[in-house]
C-alpha cells in the first residue's frame, strides 16, 4: 500500500511538471515583438475563398534591412496549407502601397523600385525570400 501511494505521488509530480513545462512553452513562443526591426503592416489582402487555396498578400514598412529578420517576419505571418502567403517589404521613408489587389500586379507597378524584399510561402510549405525582387 505504501509503494502504490509513493507511485501515485511520483506520477502526479511528473504530470504536474510536464503540465507546467507545456504551459510555459505555449506562452513563450517567439513573435514579431522579439525582432529588433520595426514592422508596420500598411495593407493586406486575403481572398474570400474558404474552400480552396487561401491567398494572403501583405505590404509592410520596415525600419531597417536586416535580411534575416525580414525573412523571420515572413515566416511568422499566417499561412494555410495549400495556400500562398506573400509579404512585400518597403522602407519607412518610401511610399508603401496602401491598396493591394488579388490579381497581379498586386499593387501599383510604380512602387516596384521601392520594394526591398519579398517573402513567399507556397502551397506545400516551400519558402522563398528575395532581396530587391523587382530589380
């Protein structure tokens, strides 16, 4: 009887430790606020198709060209399986497009020279990041 009581306490402590670990891991996930570069979402587009591929397109102003942080920001953006997510980056002092279309060209081609980076995540999870995509 004593051994089973000790076993129950041991199992209870292990379950409690595991629970604390999972809750801590859930609330300490990395996010955009962990990045040093300042990001401001200027405009976004999401198609209304909920039964097929979902397409998301974002125009984002950034404070610096820390390339790995721009790519990390893109990875943190929402993505749906079989969908497509695109993030276009612009410097703060340039004019980022405020209107994004669902069809190409997604924004005014006059803004192409101001675009400093493009992150894209395709249907099967393939990720691409390109510096100065329109040059």
